[in-house]
């Protein structure tokens, strides 16, 4: 039982092993996305458009996911680690959204009579 | 029930991490120190989510300035306060933190692959774990210096901890993050010192891996903070 768990963990842990080259490409990608984010802040047509906030959240989510997957090895590591991170992260994000609905601007606009 | 005999390399994504460590393994076949750091990171997600929520809830509700993105004139004195956030400096510190994550993974790579024959300048540099650990610690220190500069300039411009809702939530969130970075920097300098004194090898891979996970978590938190606090008005 324990041996099979060990073997399973061993297999999962060593399916892939990122090289320095992968890390360098990841860093380049993260740098480019950061440049795009900062450029968007200064580019008025984008910054004043309705897609600005969603696009910035999307870009930061992509960066977040890439760092977690490649640098933190969640893509390559045992799924238990992924669950230990993603589970609380989902709860945290849902709590954040819930609190914003309860106390944020959305809550104020809902509570204010038209 | 704890298993003690493990196949080499089990419990980490990197070859050699588990060599010479016949203990610390659970029936899952995973190193319990690594499970612990992931559990800590999970709980830290909750902490930072609560701090970010607080900031977002109070966003735009400050009665007096200075404000993050808009100029403000004090009605009592007529003093004009410019938007307080300094995006170029923060963009630079964000880049520094991203590069520190790169240095961190290269440090881990160098430790777990120590002993491999290397030729040429780049390969030798790639295998120099002391260099990458010191580089990560230095980049972390630069990030902290940028944050110290930012806080100092904010205070000089009239934004203190109790000035308004923005300042309270901003300093609390970025201060907590900065404290995490400071702890990480201390951890990194300690590892670099150990590496310099006795050398870190594949058997120490898990120790570096745990530090790296913490450091990358600090990085991903900043990725969220940078966009939510600085770039979204």
C-alpha cells in the first residue's frame, strides 16, 4: 500500500523537469506581460475603455498562473500540492468577491434607492 | 503511519531532493515539510485575500486626500496634493521581484544538479548556486529598498498611516507583503551563507525548494497587488 503510494508519487513527481531554458522563457514572458500592463496604464484609449479593468485582471491572473505552474512546479508536482494551493485560493477569491458584494460599491448601489 | 524507506528522489519535483533523507516522508510518499509549506501558502492566500478585500472595500471612500490616482486640494490650506502613487518606481520593483523569482528557480536548479559536469561560462554560471542565491537575496533587498523609498516619500507628501482610509488599508496590505519579503530575504541570506560555508548539494534540495515556494508565493501576491492597487484606478 505504502509502496504503491510511493511509486505513484515518484512517477508523478518526475514526469517532467523544467530546465533553465524553460525558466528563462517564462521570465521573458512575464516581463513582456508586465510591460503590456504598464503600457496599458499610460495608454489613455485603453485605460479609459470598459475593457481596461477586465483585461488587467486577466493579465495578472495569467502571470499568477504561470508563476504557480512553472516556478512553483505545480504543473509538474504531485496533485496534492496543487489541491493544497488551489483549494484555499478558490475559497479566498470567493470570500473576496462575497465581501465586495456585501460592503463594496456594488453593495452601496444596490442599497441606494433609485 | 509513517514510511521511512523511500525511493531516491521521491517527494519532490526535482531529482535528488530526497537523497540521504530517509525520514520526513508520509504514506502519501511526499515530504511532510513540503506539504507543510503548501498548507502555509494556502493559509497565506486567506490572509492576503482579507487584506486585499479590505483595501478594495475602502477604495474611493477616503474623505480627505492625498489620493492614489487623483490630485487633491486641501480646502483648509489650499495646498494641492499630486496623485500619490509612483508607477515607474513600482513597475521597476515589480520587475525586480519577477527577476528574483527567476534567480530563485535557477538557484534551486543549481543545488539539485550540483556535481554534474559543466563546461563553458554559462553552464558554470548556471551551476553556481551561491551566485543565484545571493542574486535572489539582493534583488529582494532592492525590492525592499524601493518599498522603503515609496513609504518615505508618501509620508513626506502627507500620507501617513492614519491620514485616510486609503492610507490605512494601503500601508497595512503593502506593509504585510513587505514583511513577508523581509522574512524571505533573511531566509535567502541564511541559505546563501550555508551554501558558502559548507556547500548545498542535492540532499539539501528540499530545503531550497521550500524557501523557493515561499519566495514565489510572495511574488504571486505582488502580481495581484501591483494590478489591483497600482494599475487599476
